[in-house]
């Protein structure tokens, strides 16, 4: 699908996580050589706005209002199943699925499964450090509090 406007193209390049690298590359390829308007008409001014446009506009407003704050990625529960060919399947269900969707991992042996469970739900052994930020998401009984909202641009401190 090509970009509909320069504004949309700029927004999605500023937020590549919305389409993913592959999706963004596809939209860039579909738009190549096209002349894009600065903005598209909105529904209120007689233009057609589809669901994807509404979602993108809402996402943009969330960024301005601070609603785009993401909670820490933490696992609420892990579900283990075994496949017909003997593989171990673990699904991570997160505390905030709207920000962190379920993830599924496949392990080929009990050793891999144990290591995976230790990474996410285990207590570090003597001499081992707990995972630092950027490490695997921990399994927690309850979620951490949401991060504080950034102050609005131009707002006086403490407001």
C-alpha cells in the first residue's frame, strides 16, 4: 500500500514499529515515484478516512498527549505444551497485551526448555546477576506501575 501523504510517510518513518521494517519497505516501494500531497483530506472536510487512517491519527494523538507510554515488558504467565514431534512450545502472556502481545517460543529439548524457564521465571543462582534492562522479560506476579508521563511541551515545571 502506498503512503497517502507526506505527513503519513513522515509519521510512519518516525515510528517504524507501526508497520515493521518489512512493511515500511513495502510502503516505500509502493510509493516510489508518486507525487504525494502534504496532507490528505479528512472525513470532516469531505475526504474519505479509512480505519487504518483513523488508527494512525489516534496513534499520533497518543504520542502528543503522552498516552503512548509503554509499561515495562513483563510476563504474566507462561504456557507450556508439547508438539506432536516432541518439541516444547512456550507461550508468554504479558501483563499489558495491548503493548506487548503474546510471544511463542519453540525448544527442541528439555535442556533448552529449562534454560528458557530459568531466563524468564527463575531466581538467579549464587554468583549470577539478575538480567539487566534489555535482558529477557521477567515473569512477575503483578505488573510494575506505568511510567510517568512526560511533561507537555512548553508546560511549566510541575504542571
